[in-house]
C-alpha cells in the first residue's frame, strides 16, 4: 500500500494543529498542536505496541514541541519583508533555525518515548537536568558573553532551546537511542524548511494582494512539514517492542492532554478584556453577553471533552484491539475537533459571516479530510518500517544542508525582487 496517505494524515493533522495554535500562541498553544502531531503519527503507524501507551507518547510530543514556544520570531519574520538581500537571507535562515529547534526537541522526546522498552528506558530526571543545564549554558555564553543576538530587542531564548537540543542529542547518542535521534533530525529538517518556506508563502501572498490570513499559512506550513518529517522518520524505522504501559503514567498524561493544556489556554485567551476587544472589533452591540457566552461555551466544551476522554480511556485501556481500531483514532479526531472548536470560539467565528477569506473556515474541512485518510488506510496493519529506510551518512546530511542553503538564497532573491517597501519590515544589520 502507498505510504502517501499515512504521511499526509500526519502532516495535515499537525499542520491543522499549528494553524490553530496561532490563535493561542506560546508554549501552551504549541503543546496542543504537538499533542495532535504525536497522536496523528501513532494512528498513521498502526502499531499495536504503542496503543497502550498512547497518552504518555502524546504527552511527550506535546511537551517536546511546546519547548520551542518560548522563542520569539516576530521580528525575524519582519527581516524577510525587507529589500536588502543580506538582511532578508538572514531572516529566512534564522526562521529555519527556529523551526529546526522546534522539531528537534519535539521529535526527540517523542522518539525517546517510542524507543522505550522494558529493558531500555530513558533516564528522564538525568536527561531533563542535562537539558536545563545545556539551556542555561548556551543562553548565557552565546547571548551574554559572545553577544550573538538573533532578534534584538526581543527575547533571545532561541539560544536556550539550542542548548537543550544539544543536550538531548548528546544524551541520545551516548545512550544509544539512535532511532529517537533520527526522529529528532527529520523533525528538525521538516520544521526548519516548513517555517522559512511558509514565511516565503506569506510574503508572496501579501504581494499578490489576496485578502487572506497569510500568517496562518506560514504556521500551517511549519506544522505540515514538521509533521511530515516526524512521520517519515517513524515510518521508516525498525522499532523494538514497546514497554508495557503504566496506568499511573497514562493517567497523568491524559490529565495533562485533555485538562491541563486546554484549561491553561482557556485562562489565557478567554480573559474578559481580550474578549471585549474582540467584540468591539466585530462591532457587536451586545459585548458583555458575548463575553459571558464565550466563557460558557469554553467551560462546557472543556468539561464534556475531559469527562468523555477519561471515561473512555478507563473503560478500554486494557483492550489493545479496541484501542487500536477505535479509541485512539477517534481520540485523534475528537481531540482535533476540540482544538478546532476552541479556536473558533476564541476568535468569535460563530458571530461572523462564513468566508473562505478567514483561514479558520478551512479547519473543519481539513479535519474531515484526515478522517477520510484514516478510513482508507485502516484495513490492515503493515509491519514497520513501512518505508524502506535510506542509507544515511554524514555526507548525505551535508548535502541536504547545502541544498537548504541554496533554497534560502533563492527564496531571498525572489523575495527582494518581488516587492518594494512592505509593512512590518525590519533590518537586523
């Protein structure tokens, strides 16, 4: 069977999650998108070994992709809107770095969860301590000693993420979690390419004059390509038999996924002041009623989804066949629907006319498309690797990076020759 549909299932789902993340932002918004991406890869893999640990694996994806949410990139995007080649090329290159760091940590932690067996488990306390130490050392040395700043005067926590990623890579290498390291590398490749190319699409979209949320296109591109890279690495690796599930770990992970992440996003985004501003922007005459209604919708949605997820997992957690054929795929769909509705509510989608000019008008159709892909691939369980793994070497990866540099240069040249002054442009040098 063709591997295109499993790859597209993962890429579209993660792209959808990252597009919706634009309504929430920062670490907690990214954690919800990361959970969707990890869940999609689990469903696309059709590996029964992983179904009993689906909550834990999903939580690792959520935490890993959330780490990059601390990085600031608004001004970096502005560098790409200029007309000076060096500044524009620098902007696209730094977006590749930021997207790559998102993917490396997200894919790496998820890959460690997949590679965990009863005989070989990551030493999580040691790893987390090393990542925190690496983050502090890199951040302090690069920013305060060398003063190599990517995006002044904004936050330079990209250096902390670089240190955390370096510590993660070193741990995977010396502890021989080579499959996890491979997932991290391909996720970084996809995330880096997706981010800078997505911003190129945004620039071209703005140049075209077409009224659309092109920023959302950039975010979708990051998720789509990052999910594609993560799924490719998972589906082209030969995995050992997974560790036995832990009821305690799964329970805590499920609470994080369905309760803590949505609740934190709810507290941040459903703040009355923000909702009043939204009501004013839509010229609603009943602003206070709008605020109360939005909050009521949010609380009902959170309560219903949390209760349903906990009851369903408690009922079927010991039946691997049901988890494989029904519970985990349905959880992916309803978790994506949960996030989609949350995004609609927080942006007042139900209070404004439906229009394809609003990018969130496409969220539900994309979610339905992923369900159709699942229905087409679910009939049989293929052995992994589903994709024949390539012969990888340092030379091959060097070639990939060289090609990326060439693409960045070409994208920068096209950008500076496609427009004059553009709003939101910044210069780094």
